[in-house]
C-alpha cells in the first residue's frame, strides 16, 4: 500500500483513529467517499498537520463528525479494499477519431488497454450500427470502424462500450493477435483460460458537426419510376446483399489509399436528398460517376469479392468487395461483371464495365463504401484513407 500509512501511535482520541495519507490521489478518493454524514473518521494528509493545536482541533472535529462507531479492524478492512482497488484497477480507454467528424465520415474507435493487458471482447452500439465489430490489434488494443449516418444533425453523441480485459500471460510479450486484425471473438477462444479477466464499462462522446446535403430532383418515365413501389422486391434484393456482407474478413485486406473506381465526372454526390418525379426516394447512399457504357470499373482497393450478381430491381449488375474489418465497396448498374464470388482482387484491377442496368436513367457508375450496412462518403474515404 504505497502512499498510505496508519497513524497508530499518537493520533487517538476516544474511538477515533486518524489515518495518514501521503498520496493526494488516494486522499481525494477517500474524502469523496467518506466525507458524507456516514463518515466515521477523518482523513488527513500528514503534511497538513503542522502543529499540535491544529492536530488537536482536527481530532476534535473527527470526533464530533463520528455518526457511528466503527471498530478499527472494520475500518482497516474497508480501507484496505479501497487501497487495493486504487492500486490494481487500471482502466482501459476508449478513443474516437477524428475529433470533429461530420455525417458520412468513418469514425475510428479504439479501445486501448492498460500496459500489460489486452482487449479480449468488446461490445458497443453506435449510431445506427446495432453491433459494432471490433478487431484485435497487435498491441492488445481493439479497433472498429463506424459510419456516422448522413441523416444526423451535428451535436454531442455519447458512446459506451463494454469490454473484457485480460492480463497478458507474458508481460511485454504478445500472446494474442499475433497478426493485426484478429476477430475479438476468436481472440477469446485463444486466450489463456486462467489469466485474470476483468470487465470494464468505458464511455466517451463524439461531437459531430452539421453537414449540408443538397436536394436533387430527378425526373424519369413513370414505368421506370414504378420500381419505387416494388417494396417486396426491393426488400428481397437488400437482404440478398446484406447476407453477402455478413462475415467480413477479420483483418484489413486493403492497403494504402483508396481510388475512385472509374474515370468520369461526378454526377451526383453522396448524401443528396433525392426526389424522383416529386416523390421522396431517400438520401444517396453512394457517389455517381458519369462515364460511357463499357468504361472500366476498377476495384477501389484490394479485397475479395463476396457478391457478383444481376439484381434486377435496383442495382442491376452489382459487385460487392469485402476489404476486411467490416469495410465494403459496392459497384452498381454495370453492363458486365468480370469477377466471381470468392475471388481476390487487387487495388485498381478491372472488375467490371460501366452500364445502365437496374434503376437508372442512363449509363453511370454508382459506387458505395459501407461499414457494415452503414453507407459512408466514398470520396471522404478516398481523401482520408482508413488506418487499422
Ligand atoms: Zn447513385
């Protein structure tokens, strides 16, 4: 019990024992804990007892404060527990970057354990992501990406995580997460069963700024616009894509910066509030690049193909690439897909051709980056990158 000493010798007055605390931190904790009406004793820092008069006054105050009589042994037990807690609880920290994100940004959430410890499980709900997926990093921390939805206003958003922390078997050595990006659940099964495990609740908050998205009014012939009322078909198509995106690879497959997947002019940016023939259609989940039919569509970064399929209602010929750690890119309305499910693709590899299949008014590439199911601004990912 470093920083703590019991004043056994002199400082007794009736049933009151004065405890001498050297550590200001522990003293503050004790005072905040015991200085209420329940306080059976007084706590002093030894350095603040300069004279016998002050000492006598202080002891007297302690006596009058005493509401209940606690035996010294009980007192010691309580005190020991507090001190022990102070010396062994080393809290992990929860951090979010960037400092002031806007809707459509990717939030990087990291849980840093205390030295000699590692994160073996973490659960969190953030914004519209019901279950944030964390991956283990080499240093024992865990990282997740979360999309800040485009329909949020700026403001303060609390974030909370429940984490399981484990003491490293060999302090200083890395016993888990030998490679970057181990799914936290897998890490648990590898963990040393008899190591000390603690659960902690961590919290922080994100301050987001406001972002303006322009409104776009699209006109199309009524038979094409009829797609909007095919609710059942739209739902079915969505669940087909979602099921392909269920099990992202547990390590980053991307490398370096991201590229815009085709050459052309950006015709509609991410987040636009869209009305088709005057009817609300929704915010734009991706970015559109106007390019001639047949133009090459490149993989925005390396990954593996998890969907390559003609989806007639909305997406047309569609490719989904899993980049690992719950990061996906999606390419729609292609005239042709050149890849198959399970295939690894490199950044810049030609994976398809621009087309006008699905719900469109003309040939263009609609592409998205999603974190889980949350669409983020693909151009921000190109500009800022993603660090694991
Ligand atoms: Zn689009």
